[in-house]
C-alpha cells in the first residue's frame, strides 16, 4: 500500500510574533520552527498503518523553502520511507487552493491508497487543504478524525463533533483523512532512527512544475488584534502576586467569603 | 446581496450556530435563504425560505450528498455568498462546496470590513484581512463571532429537496462521550490546567489549588489528549461549557475552542508566562508568572487564611 502524509512546518505558537515588511504575514526571523502539531498525528497514523500492514511505503510531503527539510527529517525519523520536498520560498503567501493544487498534482499518478493530512495548520488554520486535495483527486475524505482503524480493505474512522460526540464512518481506499489532535500518541524519533533517516530519499521538486492555479483570494494585511480585554496584568514576585490575587478575589468574587 | 445560510441539525435538533448565521446575514444586511438537512418536526425559527432535505433520507453526515444538495440550491438561488458555521459540519463541507463552485473560501471569519474578511492567525495572536477575488464567496464563521445563537422568531417557508446519489462515506452512527464522573457545570470554582503545566505530575498542583478554593479542577484539550487528565474534565467546544463564579486558567494559552467553553465565567484569573497569550483577552486578571512557582504559593496562602 502506498501512503502519503502531508506536513507543514510552523513556528512554535508561544513565539513572539512580528509582522513582515510587506505587512501580509508574520516575519520569519527569530522563530523556533516545528512540525504542525496536527501533522504529527498524521505521520504517526501513517507509520502505525504501515506497521499493521507490514508491506507499505510512506511518502512524506512538505512545501516550503530549504528550512522545511529539518521538519521532514523528523517525519522520516518517525518512520516515513521517503520525502517529497516541494521547493517554494513563497509558500507562506499561497492560498489553500494553491497549496492543495501542488499536492494533488504531485499525487495524481502515484496511486496513493491513503492520504493523511492534519485537519488544519496552527498558523494559517484554514482547514481547507486536505479536503481540497481530495476534491482535486476525486477521493472520498473524512475530516477531524480522532480514531482510525483499517481492516480487510475498509477504513473505520471516528470524527470528532462538538460536545464530546463522535460520528462513526466507514469507507474504502483510496481516500483521504484529516487528523485531529488526540488521534494517537505521536512517537519520539529514536537516535538510531534519526541516523537512518539521514540516508532516506529526499527528493526536491520545484513548485513551478506543480503549481497551475491562480489564487482566488489575497491577504490585504496582517495585524495584531486590538486588545479589548480590560483585564489587569500583574507581574513581579510570586508571593506578592499571590497576596494581590487573594485581595482581588475577595473584592471581586464571592468565592473567598 | 444575497446569502445562502447552511444551517445544522444533529439527531433532530437545530444547532445554535444556525442562528449565528442569521445574525451574520443581518449584520451585513443581506437577503437570506437557508439550507438544512434535518426534519420537518424540528424546523429552525427562521422567517424566510428554507430548502429542506430530510435527514432520514440523505443522512446527517453524508458530505458527497450534502454538497450535491447545496450546489442545487446555489444553482436555483444564485447567492453572492454561502455561509457555514466554522464547526465540524461546516469546515468539512465548505471546501467541497467552494471547490465545486470555483469560489474563494475564507475560513473562520470573525469580522467583515468593507467587503473584506478578518480571520485569526497563529492561535488568534494575529489577525489577517482577506480579500476574495471571485464574485461568489464561501465563508465559515467563527462560533460566537456574530451575535447570539438564540432563537429568533418566525416560521420558514419550506421547499423540500432530495438527492439522487448515495455518497462514498457510510455513516454508521453517533457515539456519546463516556458520561459520569465530574459535572463541571455545577462547580462554583474551576481551576484548569493547560499545556503550560509541563508534565503530568503537575496536575496535582492545579487540583490542590482547586481544593483550596472549594472547587473542581479541569483541563484544556492538550492536557486531556496527553491523557494527563480524563476527558470528562475537559473544558471547551469538544468538552464541557462552563460559567462558574471563578475560573482560573493555569498555563492555558487560550485557543478559541477553549475560550468558547469558559468565557462566560463571572471572573477569570489567568496565570501564564506569555503576556500576549490570547487568554489575556478574556481574563479579568492576568498573572504573568510561571504557574509552577505561583500556584503552590497561592495555594499555601489560601490555606493559611
């Protein structure tokens, strides 16, 4: 079985963000980069499926500049077999339709039976790319999956709905799954696997070869939201802070009466 | 301006987000029509035209067929915009519909400014202004961003529609969360642990503070996903929605899904090392400190009172 996992490299969300010179995205300097959290679950699920099937080949795909190779190496160390790096320094400015179009164009003739993506990215968060890839390839897709099982040619998945409810669905490959947090427990790459990953194939394809659609939307600008909260911000020594908090809770709430 | 609103129902009940769509249509002063896969016994309170497909016939989750039905309504009504809730139903269906219509899709809209849309970026730390380039636009709306989810008055004029195809995804059924345990909804004080607690051993620290305040402890999604705290203590969209007298958020950055479950609390105290964390937007008091140092000190002082 051929499996494709699509991942994205994103900044750590705890970072101090700055706005870039064009004013349309965050500045990429002084950030710590990591694999999009949702995609870690996608990689893990692909590797678990391979372990179950014994015979499978996992391609991990990532779009971006050279720096995304670091994140791809983590996916290879987790157990993906080969990497497809779509080299695109302008990836951050592409809209979901264009990102999906590049993935679909890459995947079109490769007969992947299962494609895993994260349900959304942590930075842009459109939750569109996976579904658009499926639409472009004519595949059935299920999003927001928190449980995945493959048995005798059938996939049973549980979708997470609001209020703790799950929807149980079944379908047959080829298909696409978008992964929600909590789907599994992503493994940490072991040192021997990190070493092995360095020898795995990592093919680079220029974006121009794959990108054939125009954007249907553009970013006018990006900005910090206005601080609406009139809350009090307290800083300093923890003992003083605790005293201040107790005083405030006494005054403003009835819970310390 | 004409807008098609994609309402939602589950197990025969209209979901509240459906009325937020209506509030959105009013806000942008658009004429609206509504689409729903549901049942005649539970129609939305809506004073307009409703295209209704019977859930009994087409299934409540059947994206291929729901897409086909929506495309038929778009062909008949020729709207300028199609609006979904940014929910498990809406974000699953909107890209399929947008792709078929060759329309721009803008996800998780929180505000409309002069025909452009504001959407959150990086866990709402930044906000992006998006301008669509197509005449027809598909949007999903962030829960709670546009007015209330309360029922308006009115009875719709119903036009029934049906589908011919079967769909490629088989819906087996719903599974309810394992019940029992903790009803956070009844607690006067809730102290919740977020990713900032760092390791499972620190849950005890948060539970101790909850005890000192006479309340219960809860957790945000990452802590539950890591299995440090059981799911029946999760606060947020996919867990419990709470509104206690006091909510203490320890090491919780404030993802929108968490905020949606606790922002109606009477008083919110947040403890976070990141002064810019989105939780600060809803907090009455934000203590900028490492919770692992601050929480035990606060607990001791509360006990010593």
